[in-house]
């Protein structure tokens, strides 16, 4: 992995609320709606909008909009996100071991 690619990845992952959003999707196969994510993660509206767009653009999430009234949009994890599950499990175990309970 070259330096530019690492920088882009770390910039995305280091953005506010990105890791909690990815964690939410890595551990659930269920589609998530915007309001559900906002309620569960307590992320400001503008930030959540930006992160969902960035994660969709980077192929971590898929966005599906339904042609309904009122409009309905759902997000689902891609394989790229579900493959993060072991990393999150390790990170959580590391945090407990080092007293970040």
C-alpha cells in the first residue's frame, strides 16, 4: 500500500464518528436508516450525512433509496465493512486489556 493510499484511508477512518458508524455496520447485517443511526450513535445531522456519503463513495456502505412517499433510504454494509469485524473485536479486547472500559 503506497503512502497516498494509506493517507486517504487513515484520513477517512480518522474522521469524526467514522469508526462508530463502521462498527455499527460491521456487527449487523440489517439495513440501517439515517434516523436510526442518528439515534443510536448520537451523531450530528450534518456530520452523519457527510460520513455516510464518504463511506458510500469509498465502498464501505451501499445506499438504497426506495421510490416511496415519504422517501425511504437505507444503508447496508459491503464486504469491505463486514471484513472489519475481527479488527473491531481485537480493538475492543485491546481496550479492555489496557483499561479503556
